[in-house]
C-alpha cells in the first residue's frame, strides 16, 4: 500500500482498530483480554490458512458445480382452473399466492417499499397482508434497494424465507451490486453450502404514461446475472403457480410482473385475468407455454410463423394473429432464465419462420440472444431471417402518451413483421 498511497500517516490517525480498542478499555475491558482475543483470532486464521494451502487443487470439471441448488419442483401440480370460480385479476393472484405462503410457513417474510400498512403497495399487491400477519412479518423498508436485496442473504442464512419488493424495475439499479456480487454467487462461491433462497418481486413495463422513471424493461440486465432465476408471467394463473415454485426453490428468484397486466385495463389484455388456481397449484420454472397453435395445413405448406414472446408481448401477438387465422403459433416463455431452449428450437424447426416480440428495445441483448440461439441451432430449418419486434432504441421512455405509444411495440408492428416473413 505504501507504493500507491501517500496519505497513510493521516489515515492512521483514523484507524478504527485502535479507536475500538480504546473505546472497549474505557467501557471496562482489560487490555490483556483484548490481546488474548487478538492472539486467538490470529491463531485461528493461520490454522485455516494452513488448511487451505494443504487442500488439493480442484479438477477442471468442478468449475460447473453448484451453479444452482437442485429444486424439488419438476412438474405441474394442483388444479389450475377450479370449477365455480370467477376470473381474478393478475395482481390479486399474486396477493393470494403470498397470503397462502405466509399462512402455511411462519418463516415467510414480506418486506420492501410501501408493502406494509393499510395500503399494501402502490398497486395494492400486498393489501391487508400487514394486518393479517403483523408488522413483524410484513413491513416497509427505507427507499434503499441495496439493503432490500442484500438483507435477504442474512435472512436466508438464519432459516427465514424472504419475499421482497422493489417498487419499480427502474429502481433496481442500486440493488444490482448485492444481487450480482452476493446473492447470485453465494451458492457457487461457498461450494454449495449457502444458497440464498429469496424472491424479489419487481413491477415492470410501460403503462399509462409512467415516463422514464417508472416504465423500464430490465430483462437483458438481470438475465445476464448467472445464478438467479428470472420469471416473467403473462397471466394470473401462471403468476400464482410460478410464485409457489419460486418459494420452494432454494435459489434466488426474480419475478417480473407487468403492471399494465395487473388489472387487465388495457384493451386486449383481458386474458391476463384468469381463474385463480387452487392452493396446491405449482408451475415448474423453465417451461414455456403454447398460447395458440398453427394449423397443420399451414405448417406443411410453409405458411406458418412462431412468435416467441412473454409478458405484454403475448397480447400484442394475440391481437396481430387475428389477421392470420390458423397460421400463428405463440410461445409464451414465462421463464426467461432458465430458458426453455428445447421448446423454442422445436417450434422454430416446425415452422421455419420466427418472430421475437419483446417490450425491451430491439437492440437489447436478451432478444438478440434468443435470435442467436435460433440461428446457431436451426440454421438449416430457417426459411427466413429471425425477426425482432421490440421497442424503439431510445435512451429513455417518453412521458408523453403519444410518444410512449410510438416507442412501444403494438399489434400493427407485429402484424407487419408476420406479413414480411410470409412473403419468403
């Protein structure tokens, strides 16, 4: 340190160790006690250091151990659409899932920005939970995303099961340091000893002129963090089933919830409202879903297209598909990481023409990554280039309603992409 610092004398005056020692002596500790503690600590460190030096080097194949802790949720279970129930808005499906989890497991905590108290979040996604389970289990935090995310490591380490919330995707940036350097790596760097079991809920997406600070999409950032799972359901039943799977998963799970789908107020998003699954319903992470399928005659004649999408993209795609009856398959990814690569490649090989519909800008790496996956594995099956329909490539999302509409994808843009592909 002497090589690159020329201010050590000044810093030594503020060295916390002698200051702490002086404070302890002032409060009744004996200097001999403190010296004994120091010697014991040094001895322990040296012993462990010696053990580390004696350890054999790992084998090359150990590089891939302990990326994810194994999960017990492998298949869909429970009743997805119980009889004699009315459709439930998507935001309530999430609320009911968490209520059931908290009722069944006293270890479950829910905290974050504005989730406690009477209101239960700006979207009322936690309404009445604090009254029902008490302020010791459902509570507000400061506007401190690094704390919200980072604290889950300690909560998980002592056996608790935290569900936390960052109020908008735009606010996640201060928490990325903890998510990337600590939460995602804990299981891997501890050689499989300390997985962080947590759920991070993040309302996401552009809706109702939310502007540049309440509307962003962040898939390309979070899916590049290896060691976390990323979910992006498009309807209430999927959200509830995936939330239950995320809770049972020993790994950190990020749940992206499009706020424009919460109440199905946007025309064309009515299918986000679903019959609420029963309490035992669990949907395994990493499985895509076919929303609609193309007719066999169009597949055989080369006049069909598969649209690969998620979140609100499902509803732009559904609206666009009405102009091409029987020719469109829509694959809802539901999980962005791990990705259901098997189903993506199977669908592309079947149709030979594919479109990726995303709310992120079309230059974002997540959609380009899927396009690259398709190109590498399906090149000889493709009848046309892979198309990406995404938002416009601007630094921010406009507040103005007309500009927001221009910025986002829509059914007309998807329809135009389908027409272009069908000309090949």
